C-alpha cells in the first residue's frame, strides 16, 4: 500500500472491540497529521493514513477500519468513488467525507455512493471527532451547513449528478486535451469520450463542451 499503515491486519484483529479504528486520507500531509493527532488525542486509533484514493481503498480493504475519513478531492480516485467501491467490498467500514465543497449535487452523489457522514474542512477539529464517534455508533452525521444545503437545494441551480467518468472527462477537457488524448489517458476510445461529453452536456444543460466545463467548474463538480 502506498499510504502509511499504522497497523497490520493481524494487529486490528487483536484490538479492543470498543475502540474506534479510522483510516485518514487527504492529499495534503498537514491535514492528515492534524486530523490524525486530534483523533488519537480522543482515543480513536488511526489504523492507516493515505494521500490518494487508491491507497485509501487499499487500506480500507486490508484493515477494515470502522471509519474511513476521506477528502473528497484526491488523486487517482476521489473520495466519492472510494466510498462507492468500499460500500461493495468492505461494507463494515463507514465512510465520512471531509470536504471544502458544499455543492448539493456533489453531496447527493456522495449519499448515493454510500457515504455516512460529511464534515466541512472549515469546521473545528472537534467536529471531526464528533462525526467519527457518531458514525461509528451507527448514526449519520452531516455538518449543519451542509444539512442546510441538502434541505434547501442551495448550492446549485439544478441538481446535477455526473458520473465519475463524466467528471474525469470534463477535468481533462478543462486541461485542454483533445478527445483522442483523453481516450489514451483513460484507456477508452475517442468515441466513448464523445459519448461521455454529450451526456455531461445534457445533464449540465450546456450547448457546447466549453460551457459544460465552465458550468462544472462553477458548481464545484470538477476542480
């Protein structure tokens, strides 16, 4: 695993069952360390740390922590896709997303992917601890600000639910890549790329691919 395992699978089997185990993943090392320190101070065992989505998923599947606290925006796999895959492979691990984004479409997609909690990065670290404890107890935690976004429909004019692949294609479009180049990056055909673009344009009510990229950026669907 490319992340930093703090425990081996054998170690986790010997833990006190009452102790909460947690994997922390964020592409900013300072965030990982700050969050891990405050969790440890409150008696929560940080079983592993990761800096991208693939390492996070690998750690979840190997260690099966009670909680996986994941940044939404990570390299290789984003937090929502990790949540989706973990829900299938390791349902005993509950995912909490740690996000700087309050877009309703993103939150709705995360819920559909199986996320059990949302914490804003601007929230005090004590809220992270509270979220981990509540979700580990079988509850759902949503930051009050994000709860308002979900209930009011604020944050986007239209509820947009782009797939993981559609977001990847739009991100690469935003980087200036042509269909053929995007296809090579994602190991799909140029025609498949065009299909994803058409579907994303329809969902975003965009007349051109440039407008689709601009709308997705404005609504924080891509970054």
